[in-house]
C-alpha cells in the first residue's frame, strides 16, 4: 500500500518541489496551501506523514500538529522552520512532532528523514508483532493424561487444521484459553495473530465499535476512525472469551458476521470481508441460556460447530500431579529457585481438594507454596492454611473402603516416586523398598502411566 504524505506550506515553490521529490520516491502526496486547508485534509484522512511549515496563514503549523495528534495519533509530523524561530521548533517537538527541518529545506535531507521515520515505525510495529507472538508461544502446553484430556487432545488434533468455529466450555479456570491457543498453534494460521477478546470486560456501549470498528464522527467522541478487533485479527484467529456475557443486541450482529464473514463498522455504509477463524469460550451453559431466551439460539448453533468441553479438575484428579509439575516448572523460571516437586503428604492433600477454581486455583496454591517454601520440596507447611485446615482425606475421592483408599494412595505414591526418579525404575524400586519385579507388577496392577 502506498504511503500517504501531506505537505503543508504557503510558499508554492517549496510545496511543489517537495511534493515532486517525494512523489519521485514513490509516495502518494497531497498538498495544502495554508493552515486551514491542511486541517481540512487531516480531518478527511489519516496520513502516514505530515510535513508542515510553521508559519502559514489560516492556522499555523503547531495547530496542524496538535490537531493531527488528536485525530490520528499514528501520523508522524515533521515541521519545517526558518532558522530564526528555533524556539518554535522546540515547542513543536514538545507537542509531539517527530523531527524538524530547517529552511531552506535540503530535499535529500528531508527525504532521508521521512524514510528513516517510516522505517522506525515499521520496526516498532514488527517488534510489537514479534513480542505478541512470543507471548502467545508460552503456555501452549496442554497438560493432562486423564481419559478426558486424552479425548480432548485427540479432538484438538482433528479440529485444529480445519477452519471450523469451535466453542470451548467448562468451569472457570479449567484451561479454556489454553485450549484456544493450542488450537491456533496447531493450525495453519499459527504464524498469524491470535487475538483474545474478553466480551465481559468491554462495556456494552463500546463493544460493537471495539469489535467491528467505527468511522470517524460516527458517534459523539469518535474523533478518530478505529479499526475493529475483527479486522485486526484478519487472517488469524479471534478468540471471543466469555461469549455468554455478550449482550443480546450484539449477538445478532455477531451472528451476521459469522454467517456472512463480513463486518460493518459503525457508521459505515458498506461491509468489509474478514477472513478470520472464530473460537469462542464460556463458563456458562449456552444451551440453557438459549432455552431461557438470554442467548440467541441461532448464534449458539453457529458457534457450537465443534464443542470442546473441559471437565472440572475434581473429575480428573489424575491430572493433578502432572499439572503440579508443569506449574512448578513454569514458576521456577520466574522465581529462579530450584524446586523439585511436592512431597507425598502435600501431594496427597492437593489430590483431595475440591478445586472449585480448577487449574487456576491450583496454580495459585503452587505459586504461594513456592514463594513461602524454603526447601526444594513443597511440604504441607507451605500450603495455604485453608487447604490444611480442611479435612483433606483421600476417602473423599475414592469412598470409604479402606482397600480402595490404600490402593489409590499406593498409586499416587508410586507415581510420585517414579516422577522424582525420572522414571528410573531401579532407583524408584530402591527408594520404595520394593524389588524391581514387584515394582513392575505394581505398575501393571495399578495401571500406572509413566509420564514422559
Ligand atoms: N491443561 C492445562 N495444562 C497446563 N496449564 C493449564 C491447563 N489448564 C489450565 N492451565 C493453566 O491454568 C490457568 C487457567 O487457565 P485458563 O485461563 O485457560 O482457564 P479458563 O478456562 O479460560 O478460565 P476462565 O473461565 O476463568 O477464564 C492458566 O494459568 C493456565 O495456564
Ligand atoms: Mg479464560
């Protein structure tokens, strides 16, 4: 796309020759012969660069600069000034001008400045993209070996390469966003943007313009036109989180987008095509909401093409040890302290919690323990008081039968020792006080899965 530049100067000679130099360099140039013409031009469109003289009839360069900062903050402004008014140049820099050039203008000098500024802008933009991508690449690991999580992994492998809309459901903290990111990362769009939008966090009055964008002047306060999130996510994945909290009025607009793959920015007359993959998530029961009339049924069907449901952590307790290891690794990086894991008593207690806040709550508990803990192993003493004071016995999970409880604990214990010896069965057997063959038998009997 050609870069658009506005040149504002009341001296026709300067204005036209400058325009010619920039046009020759491949830019799209508009000119304004005084301050008011410049103001009109910047109201009408967003330029990449404005080169403006300071002293002009109508409005001076500073006024043009200030207005440009207001209506189009991304625009870079360069001011031209005569030697005599260097103070004005300083004032311009303070008001947000990117640079100034002295008059008489050396064209090559100006061209070089414009090029450098645009390069810098591109660089900043690229760094931002890169940073966003790096941020996206952390936390992609989807930990879990329980039958439920294995099913989810399988489904994920099937659905990721398609462009299908996916609805991820599950209680708060079960890992819905982790799954959404994993889908994106395993899709062809992995190098494109993954844009999460929390539908519950944006005030209803702003949600529409945030999602679809708006044109300048389309409503009071819309001083600049703004690109919507849908259009920013073009070519990538948009993640509509907390979709159950989207106001019903907006749901019909979203439905239109999902059906036609077109968005209509607020105040615009013609829709724009957007090619974007949609993933939605909610901890609410959309089916029930649809029955009650608080969620559009047609939208529900459109979103629920593929449903991935994350069961609460208390229904897949066998994932807890693996998650703990993963979370310890993750915090170890920040805390820069060696941590090996949780000891048996602490693990037992952690395995028996109700985890109403699911993995997020577990994560908080682990982080807490790693901050207060002093040894390499997390012990019961490092766990938050509330957990310790509760009656955290294994019987809550496996029932009251003693043999069942012992078996469950035996399994947890052996798994934990195996983990600590990195699956070295000989070393594990020694620590457990078992012969190697008895350990093999236990692994069979208790269907212990060795974590890789
Ligand atoms: N299977 C998993 N593997 C690794 N980490 C997980 C897993 N599930 C959840 N987590 C971690 O737990 C935390 C909560 O996960 P996430 O934000 O995805 O939950 P959520 O379902 O989106 O919750 P909410 O509904 O509250 O937004 C995050 O720190 C995430 O990294
Ligand atoms: Mg979430």
